[in-house]
C-alpha cells in the first residue's frame, strides 16, 4: 500500500505541474482521427463510448483481487462481442496490474485464440505504446463525448503516465466540460476534490469551456489552500478576462520562487504591454519577491477602468475636436508668424488624432501649410507620449467598466493609426454580453453608417451566442460587400450554413484581396473535396470560380463540417524577412507597412506569436530573439547561425542551425540537441507527430527522431545550397522550393511527389489555406503569390534580399 501511495503522490504532483502549462483544444484532423482509431483497434480496444469509459476508469484502479481478475478474463474469453470488448477495455485499462495474468494467458496452449488475444494486449500496457494508446483514447473520447466522459478522465488524471498523456487528458476534459453549454456535474464536483491535481484540472476545463459568469463556482479556487491550485485557477480565470483573478496572481508573486512565478509574470507582462513594471533583478529573497508583488500591485491600481476610459477618450476624435483641428489648420497659413507657431504647437499637443487631417493638409495649395503639416506629422509620429499603449485597449476587456464598449467603438476609426484594430476587436468580443444579454452599444452599432463599425460590432455579437447571432443575420444583406463578408465568415464559423451561400456569392463582387480571404475559408471548409478553381482577377474567372463553388455546395451543403473553419481567418498580413537590409516587417493586403524592426542582424526566419510578438532567427548574430513589434527583446537564445525557428504548442522553441538542431524551454534549458546531421542542415522543422524533417545540402529530405536517428529519407529535388527552401505543412507534407526548375513541389511524408506548381525564382515558399503558394525570391528581391495553376496573383518587390515570407 505504501508503494502505491508513493506512486500516486509522485505522479499526481507531476500531473499538477503539467496542468500549470498551457492547455490546448483537441483539434484532430480526419487523417489523425483515423490513425488514432487504428491505434485503438490494433490494441483490441473498441473506440465506442462505453469501452473508452471503462478503459479510463480501469486505469484509475490501484488494486485488484484475484477473483475479480479471473471473472474479467472469463468475460475476455467468452460471451457476446460487446461484453468481450468491454472486458478488453478493462484489461487494457488496468495497465501494469493486468500484466502477470495476461502473460500467463498468452502462454495458455489449451486456448490458442484466447492466448492470441492476450498477446495482442501486452505491448499496449507499458512503454511508448501505452502512452500512444492513452493519447488516442483521450482524443477519441473527446470526439465521441459520451455521458460520463468528464468523470472518467478526471478519475484517471492523477495516474497519467507522462506529460503528453496529461496534456491529452486535460485537452479532452476541456472538450467535454460543458455539453450543451452547461457545466458537467463531475467537473463541478471536481472543484472540491481532495486531490489538488483534480481541482486544478476541473477549474481549467470549466474556464476554457464556458465564461466564468456561467460557472461562478470556479472562483472559489482563487482561495484554495494549495498555492499551485490558486495559481492555475487564477491564470485560467485571467485568461478568460476575469478581473478578480489578477490580484490573486499578483499576491502569489511574493510566495513563489522564480520557476513557479514564470507563467504568472509572462501572463502579466503580456497583458500590461508597454506599462509592465521593470523588476528584472537577480535577487530572489523574501524582500525581492515583495518588491515584485508591490510593483505589479501599483500597476493594477493605476490601470483602473476610469483611467483606461480617459486614456481612450484622449485618442478619440470627436466632432468638436475635428472642428478644432480644422480651425488650427487654417491658421497654419496665417500671415502672422506668431499665429502659425501657436497653431503648430496646439496641433502637436492634440497628438495622433490630428494625423488624418494633417495628411490631407499635405495637399494644400499653400506651401507653408503643406510644409508645417509634414513637420507636424513627423514630430507626432516620433513622439512616444502621443501613442496610446495597446494595453489600454486590452485591459478594458478585463476591467469591463461601464461604457467600455461604446468607448472602443468610438475609438475604432483611429485604432488603425495605432495598429490597435485587432486589440479593439478582441476586447469588444469579451464585452459583447452584459449580464447575459447582448451589449446595447453593440446592438446600436449594427445600424451605424460606417461599414467598419457595423462589421466589427456584428463579429463581436456573433461570438457572444444565439441572441447575438440572431441580431446580426440581417447584415447578410448589407449594402456593403465587406460587411456581408465579415458577417458571413463569423456566422459560418458559428455553424450557420446559410452564411456559406453568401460567401460563395461574394466571390464575384469583392476586391481580389478580400475574395482571396473568402476563398481561403472555403478551401479550409472543403479540404480535399475543394473544386480545382481559383478566383483570379478576371470577371470571367471569378464567375467560373463562383459557379464551381455553387456546384460543390449543392453536393456538400448537408455534410460539410463547419467546425473546420477557423475562428481567426487569414488576415492577409504578410511577414517579410529582408536579410539584405537587416529588417523584419509586416505589410497589409495593400502593401502598407503595419510595423517594422530595423537593425536585426541577418533575419532569415520569423514567426508571429500571440500578444503582438515576433520570434526571429538572427543568423548573423547567432541568436534567436523574441521581440515586441517595436523591436524590444523580451527573450533570447544564443545559438550558432539559426536558420529556422518554431514555437511549439508546449511553449518550447525549436531551432535549426546550419550544423545543429535543438529544442529549448523558456529558461533556455536544452531538451535535446542533434549535431553532425549527414549533409548539413539547410532547413528543419518539427512535425506535430514529433519527428524532425530536415533538408540537407545535397537535396535530401531526412526524417529524424530527437536522438538524431534517421527514420527515412527521400530526394527532394532541391537544387540550391541556399539556406531554407523547405516548409512543413499541417498535414505533414513537405513543401520544397526548386529554384533551378522554377518550381515548388509538394511531397507526402513518404517522399511521393503529390503536386508541383510553376514559381519562377522561388527560393523559399509556403502554402496558403486556399492552395496558393506564397514565395520569396532571394536573388530577385521579390515576394509573390501564385495560384494553383501557377498564375501570379500578388507581387511586391523590395530593396535588399528577401529571405522568408509568411502570411497570417
């Protein structure tokens, strides 16, 4: 008994630590679901609900008497198929407890059929196969969602084998936490479980599955006696925009060591943005921890709701302010020098709200007015005090003061000037419900004369639930195509099929860039059944494309899986690594720069991260850095000549250099390192299945495990020793640029070429959701997009060599 209790305590504590890491939704592709279904069948475990429930309940057992085991073996050998499946599930679920009996049964010469069945079970009870089986069972249970799933998963959690199994169980708990929008009773009971690991997991699952307002019981864990549970509860609630959780997180800073504080400080720093207090000192004693806590407490006190609203008002152009700016602009051309100076001073004091009118003044016939307008624009854009921190917008979604939604809507026309449009949309989505009803300010905005206001208000309301969606359906007939598009996309993501018809009709009426966004969503929905067409720019091509999708929808309307649509469709922003000019920047659909970072030594790869951050491989500095959009380094890792980077779902960073591959955690600890890859490393990525895909100097594509062992290889046709040239697709296919052939080729994971397209001069390429290829030509300083027929549909040229481009 002592040994089993020790096993439980050790694994239970490990499980709690894993719960403290970010949890991710169960998003299983059809191919992966089929693969996991096969795993269950290979083990002799049925994938139906009752068998999976029995499996997880059995894995939660700590003892078993001989009589029970004999009865289980008899059921395993005889009886109807359903009963035999149930017995197999229980035997597999018992894990190590069943090993002696199954080994004996596997050697039973009198009953060869039974021996064969036992022999099939044995490899799945321990080692890597056991973890694989548990992960497949958790994912399948999350998809099936039988009654009792939450109870079974929660019962098993303290006995989970390793970090990957624990992550799969936690993700499955989130998937089954709130059937039909109501909290599962087993999870509500779990909030009061004696084991900390179960309390924490239940809280996280409920917070992720439903707003805390619908399950107020989760807030009780903010006062849990276990600091680790308080931490996880507070983080989960804070991520759900619950203001009560923030002071709890801040108070914990005085009690936790550096490693335990890390997830809290990372969350608070991302939330606070430019307002984050600087408390980077080496000391970690009791006084140092209190200093940290007090610094963050002061931040929270000063960012109260009224202060945030006032900051937003100062950056919102009212009718009165617009008239004042117009009057001041007229004085810039005064004959009186003193009046011109006073007008310039007053315009500068008003800040960024004057920029749209100042830009119009650049065209003024009066040269003095145009000159002063240009000077003012330069001064205002350089002045840090004139910028509204994004945290002001973000925090309004947490603080939720009265009038927040109205203030954000009023600020929205100016948000683009500050690159805050995304933050406004996110906060409005959080504020879309007030006391369980749609926010009145958003309902009023549905009739606003400005299309952008109507669209943003509708998107927020659609995310809020049934009442919000009902209020927005009329906008599917809006006079503005852009409003119809955004509303239809949001409704389609919410599962409303009539919205897909509107999206298809829009293919002929939207500008090319926006039609591309619709097309990308349709391809995402259709998957491999998508018609072989592209919208293009010619009216006849557009009509042909629309007709093809109409025909597709006629066949697939009832069976299309709308859950495949992303809640965050492609924004159309293109990230460019210009290593010739040591710059990383992002442009919108029209090519206008949204933000840029200069003086980055040899940027050869970059990835956008949540919270307006970017991860950059700086080849010439032998460094990987994580920065904000202003270039401030938030995290870095020195490593020799990095080529590719990935931020993995578990928060680790995968790095491929010219002579090595490694994975590091947030603290820089190396989890594995591979050196001396045969043929060198031009590019490498880690697949979702765990293997590493590497492109070598001699054009070979290698599949490696994390020890460096070669699993398989194939000739990729890559005909240049230029770094890069490889991209890994979500379905584990490999995309390879072949610049000498002016082609980009796609290979499956076995090395079979499944597709290729013309792409003149492409040295690096990635595949977009609509099947198009986005490519960079390093020797031509060219960024371009080709459709599936190889036709160029978008193109930009830059000064300096362009190494890598991505789109989000």
